[in-house]
């Protein structure tokens, strides 16, 4: 084939990709999405993974794609829900001591069988020509390894650090696989690069569901929210605000009660004592575990969100939510924070750099709240996330179409020869 012919062929396939047309005349995709089996994909979310999975499914469905969601039976989705093996079905399926006979915990055996059943169903549907893409968000090794049945049409997204179940699959797949992988940040991509290459598709949130305050804030108060635990560094945000004399509102569940009682509660008590002794307002206020709407309200009233996570978070949904509210961020350079927060939307400092963090209290006031909202709309939206996944899906199907066309041509030439 000449270079000109190759170029024309490539252009035709690119056009086909943009037109979203496939060999059978369809303009939509048929996508099987595999969720984590432990928690429902429904509000109130057990965590960020459940929220992201629901947003992806609902957005794909809204765009007209046919989506099968393999998930907990109590999940809520606009997609077609295919429930995982239930606990009751599992108990009826295996003996009381079955897990001991295979050297697993009972929970490990349940997850193993739940994912095996789901993958069997997907494979059967694929053999009937009903599946275009398989996208795994489960964090389990079974969908990753059995996904090899679909070749490059199988994607796994890395949402977390390398937990044992993931590592087990990675040790197998790094020996060779045509399946594909995505990471939710460049930081996450680098973490998994030892095992397999991956594409970066950033997480997204429902930006339009957040109300933004784009006006200057006159009452100087800062906001911290998230799980109250050592790795989130709640006490550090309090230390920096105390040193600078800044007011701070804290929200979130007490995920680590020992940490709260030993590191956080004493600072609340000392602040209360100082306030009473000097007749001055308290610096700190704890408002509990809030709803999304309540978090939105507090962010809209804050000069900035304080992000003091001491572990390298794969993404950082609190950062995206803050930007959606028009609220700048002062945060540590941890995980993907510097990928989400730009110089126009916040100030990122080295971990534990108290002086730089305190200086940021002054400098943050020059940040445009409009710029923060714009960043959320362009970079942190569900639409941007799903567009990234669709680009990968379609590129695979166009490549498959190219292979099929070339194979047919070769067969025809051979027959004519």
C-alpha cells in the first residue's frame, strides 16, 4: 500500500471515529461496566469510587449509549443494572466451610465468585455480539485477568494505590496483555508504570450540581472537609490557622476516633479556653459530617479550601468540588493536587511547609473565583471525563475495524490469486 493510500485510509478511519458510525450502522456503543461489589452505586456514596462509577454510567446513558452496570443489587443507575451474586445466593451456593477448603476467607470467596459470575455473563453476551467495550472499575484481580478475553476492548481504571488484589493481577498482566488501562491522574499513571502502561483520564464531578459564589469574600474564614484521620492532616490545618490567627470551619466524619481525640480535640479545647479567657471569638468550629448541599454552602462562604493531606491521593475530589464552588485552594503538593490546582486557581506548597502555607493566607486573596469555576467546568466535569473514555473506546473499535477490513482484503486477494 502506498503512503498516499495509507494516508487516505487513515483519514477515512479518523472520519469514521468522529462520526461515531460502526460497521452495523450503529452510532452508539454497547458498554459493560464492572463496579466494586461491596457497596451500592447509590447515594449516600460509600466513597468517591461509587460516585464516579454512577456518574460515568449515567452520562454515557444520557448520551444514548447502551450501558450494562454490573454492581450491587441495591445500586441506582440510569444504565441497565445487572446485579452481582447476592450474599443470600452465595450462602446457598457454597458449604459453610467451603472457604477453608480453598484457602480463602469467606469474604474473599464471595468476591471471587461474584466477579466470576459477572465476567461469565459478559463473555456470553460478547459471544452473541452484544458488547463493544468492557470497562472495569472493580479493584479486583478477576475482571482484570479474565478481561483478556476481550483484548484491547477491555479497560481497567486504576482508582487506588496498588492493593494486594490489584497487585496479583498486575504481576500476571505485566508478562504480556493486549488489555488496556487508564489512570485517574499522571501521578497514578507513574505509580502503575512498573507493571503496565496506562492512559490518563481524570476523574470528573457533576459541576453543574454545585452553586458557585464568584463574588469576593469579605468575612475571612477558611474551610477544611474530608475524613478526619491522620493521613488527611486535619490537625495541620488547625496548627497553621492558629499560628496565623485565621478562622477555620472543619467538616467530616471522625474516621479515626483515636486520632480525633489525641490530635484534634485538644486543639478545639485549647481554642475554646483561650476564647473564654480573652473574650475573643473562637478560631475553630466543627460542624460534623455534612451533606453535599451543606458543603457547597460552606465552600461558597470560604476564602479558600485547605488541603493538608499527607498521603499521595490518586486524585482529590475535594479539590474539584472546591473549584466548582468558585473557591480557591491552599494545599500540599500531594499526589495529583498540582495537576488539578493551577497557579490561577490556588497555591500548592510542599508538604508540611508551615511558613509557605501561612504566607498563602495572604496571597490566596488575589485568586479569581471565576477562574476556579472555569477550571472546574473545563477540567473537572463529568463531560470531560466521559469524553476522555469515549475517545479511547472509539479508537479501539476503529483499530479493530481496520484489522477486520485488512483481513478481509487479504482473504479476497488470496482467493483471487
